[in-house]
C-alpha cells in the first residue's frame, strides 16, 4: 500500500522562469487545498504583496529576510495548520 505525502507548506517564488509565480498559486490552492503557500521573493512591491494575498497566499517574505525572520514567518502561518512548539 502506498501513501501519498501532501505538503503542509509550499514556498513559492514570485518570479519563475517563463511565468509569474502568482499565476501558479490558484493551481496549488486547488490541488493542495490544505497547504499553506508562502511567497518568498526579492520583490518588495506592495502591489505584489496584495496580489499574493488576494490569490490565496498565507504569507509573503523577502529573500533578503534573515533566517530568524523566515523561521518566524513560517511559524506564524503554520500555527494555523498544526501546533508548532514554541
């Protein structure tokens, strides 16, 4: 018997080769409805942030964020999905 692993979190870049990462966001949300999607990108354009959230992203982090900021961003959205130890 095989079991299928389903991710709890998807880290998605805003700029992908040949496409806009946000265009793929609805596909992730329909295929993996329980997974949280965190946008991790270089763009700090407020319009991009609003587009990401309106399309279903759970969070948005800049690639220039520190490891602590990335960890805290992921922890804050995952606390809704699973209980994360403090």
